[in-house]
C-alpha cells in the first residue's frame, strides 16, 4: 500500500509541476505550436537521464526511485497530451508543426536522456560517489 501512496504523491506533484510549467510557457508563446508540452517532455527526458545515472550508482531506496522516476516524472511528462496535440495538429492541417513536434520531441528527448545520464555519470565518477 505504501508504494501506491508514493506513486500517487509523486504523480500529483509531477502533474502540478507540469500544469504550472506548461501554462507559463503557453502564456509566453504564440499558442500555435504545443511548446509547453514539448519543453516539459524535453526537461523530463533530461532529468530522467540524470536520475537514472545517480540512482544506478547510489544506495537510494527503491521507494524513493519509485516516487521520483515513476510517480513524479511520470506525472510531469505528458505522452498522452503529446499524442492528442499531434492528433490536433494533423486534424487542423498543421502537418509541418506535427512533423517538427514529433521529430524534435523524440530525437531531442532521447538525446537529453543520454546527455543527462552522461553528465551525472561524469560528475559522480569525478566525485567518487558510487564509483
């Protein structure tokens, strides 16, 4: 039962962070392109890469990992919203924005997971944490 509560707490916090950040980005952008979802997903990709490297080399409790990786970051990133926004771009005839969003989100997201992992791995190796 405690795992369920950790997931709920992490998911709730992640969802609130996503809502706030996406809303802020939407207010400062034109709104024609789903910039808020894109930025949140890219930030989440980088953070999960960093967390993966850190958790892999440290004695962090499985419950903390569950809370952070699945709960918080699962609530923060927005694949279902990403899918719906892409559907709407296609439906509205914005094929150019659809292609840009799919390519940038996927390619940059994967690259940012890798970058986060490598950066934190290098930092941890330099400081001898978990090494």
